[in-house]
C-alpha cells in the first residue's frame, strides 16, 4: 500500500460520518422558489437535480486523484426529505445510537426544525404511500409484521453497463436530441410524456457534465494556491480529466475511473437508492484501460 493510500485510508477510517443538511436545503430552496410549479414532474425533478449539482459545495482533499463527494466533505451523508423527512427525534437517534452512528450538529437540527420539516411535512413520498394503504396494511406494518424499505428509499439494485466507457455523455445527449426530433405529436398519444421524459434526461445529462466542470474549475483554483510542485502537477491533471469526462469517453484508466465515479455520485445524489447502484463488471469495463 502506497503512503498516499495509507493517508487516505486513515482519514476515511478516522473521520466521523455525519448528517449533512446541504442537499435537503438545496432541494427545499428549489421547490420553495416555485420553479417546479409550471414544469412536468420529470422535468421538475431533473431541474432540481441540476440545481443541487450546480450549488453544492465542491471539495478536493489532499492526496486525492479521483475526486467527488456526495456531501460538502468526506463522510458527509445527505438526506432526502422528499422521500422521508426525518424528525428531530430521528436525527437524535442517528447521533446517539451505539452502532452506525452519524454525528448531527445543532446547526443541522435547527435547519431541519426551521426549514426542512415545515416545508416537507405532508408532501413526502412516505406519507403519500402510507395514505393510500389500507387500515389492515398499516396495522400489520406498525405491529412489525413486515417492513417496507420503499418508505425511505428509491428502488435500487440497478447495474451499470459499459456504455459510459465507450461513449461520452455528449454523445448520449445527441441520441436524446434525435429521439426528440422524431416524436410524432399528431399520431402518438404518448408523445407529450415521451417528450418530457427525454427533456428531463437531457437536463440531467447536462447537469452531470457541469458538475464535473465545477471540479475542473476547483482544481485549477487550487493550482494557484498550491506550493508543492508535484501536487500542482496532479491538480492540473485532475482539471484536465474533469474537463474531459464524463462529457466525453475516457482516454485512459484514470479518466475511466473518474467518469464512473461522477456517474455514481449523480445517481446517489438524485435519490437515495440504498447505496445499491452497482458498477456492474467493473473489472471487465476497466481492464482495456488498465492493460
């Protein structure tokens, strides 16, 4: 194990996981603004995703070569109030339980108390699902006869293929534009739904490119402040990598890893898929770049 990896591993192990309200705040700000009110659900959702990626804090840690965090700092864990809005009691349990503990700051609790909970109460997916269930189902659930993971999470267990290693996101956007151009609004009764879904895909695809470019900009900013010659070189490479992928197909092993990681971050930022988004046969996908 290299000294760099030892330092990164030590930092990961010793850093306390904590609950971050950043995503919840950004999502709440977007829906509070009224921007979603005139948009179809798919386009509103994609626009909210873009708002998060364009406004979340960008962090590049010392020693990192593959960059990207789901929160503002390492081990930061976002929340998803649109699915299940945690109560203050939930947050206190996360903070105090003996196992799988997540630190919750007083500032985060205040943000939830003052902003997140008041806005999302009555609007969450959990509440909507439970409102549609029968009394018998609810009684069985409350008695612990069964659990329902979907009350807090989106469907997970999705497996990525090798598409992103062969084609960049810009090529996929071209595919979307071609599909949009072929929609027949006169003969196809599903034309509007198809149009809105494709437009949402386009927004999400552009957002992940913009997200990567923010990391490229951050790396170049750090170059100006860095005094270590070798780290300066690394940061310049990081900027070049993030400017190239995932917008374009990767040219080498470094870019292939970084491209995958940006896509992974996009998926788990958009929704909580129970961290079960699978890279698929990562060994097979990366081997051509590795050899």
